[in-house]
C-alpha cells in the first residue's frame, strides 16, 4: 500500500472499505451481553444503566464476568487494528475508528451498543502500544482517586490525541483519536448529567434496574 493524499484514498479505497467493514463487524460483537446471558444473568441491558460494557456488568456483582467483558471488548479493538495493520498503518487508523463505531452502534442490537471506552483503549494499544498503556494508566489513576468510571474513561480517552502528538504519531491517527474522543463524550451524555446532579454511581456500586 502506498501513495499519499488523494492518490492514497482513490487507489486504496477498496482496501479502506474492506478494513472498515471487517473492523466494524469485529467491534460490534457484544461480549457483555453474550457473557451475561451465558452466565444465566439475563439481559444486561435491563440492569443498571442498561449499557453492555464492563462497568455495567460489574453491577451484576460478578467481578470475573466484568473483567472478562473488559478484556474482550478491549481485545476486539486491538485485533481489528492489528489485522488491518498488515495492509498498512493508514488502514489500521481507519479500522480503529470503525471498531469503536461497531461497539457503539452494533447492527445486531439495532445500533444501540456501548460507550466504546474499552474498545477505544484496545485500538490504541494496537495502533501505538505506549499510548494505549498511558491511557490505561490514566484510567487506573483517576478511577482509584475518584471511583467514577465515567470520569476516568473520559479523562483517558480525551488525552489520547495528546499522547499521540507527543510520541510523534502521524496526523491521521491523531485526527482519528479526536473523532473517537467526540464520540465517547457524546455516548457519555447521560453520565455527565448524572455527575452534575451528584447521582452517578461509583465503581462497584450496584444499581437496580
């Protein structure tokens, strides 16, 4: 794969489409929903916030299941990027955005999925491992400090373009990161309202349907 600017997009458009479609399908696998159903816990969308991510799975009281959801949601993002990376770094960047979109808007769930945090961290681990590790560290530090998963998530995701810039990443991954930041903030609109009202549950707190 080669070329720059418009020539790249025109010459490699079929590859870009293939990479984004495959990454979307990988990202759209709803592990939180699948695992909770397999464990006999019913539909995770009827628990707590109704989200299919690890934080809401944790509200079922099953920490192992929540950890598995976290790892699988992050892993699918990394896998999508690493597969696309075999055909070039630009395709990997497009795959990163598509995998996050797949998690947020999965076709299997009528385009109503998760908030994309674990998958976003996973795609950055695939794109630039140091950036992904920095995001993990940011999330962990803030989560331990304030115990609000949403605050930790928004902080870690929001810093991703900054981390990419300081390691000297190309502009395309930085632009993709900015788009992911916007998407994650939009998906957290409910959390932001609850934070302002002082109603946001802390990590590990159970919440009735």
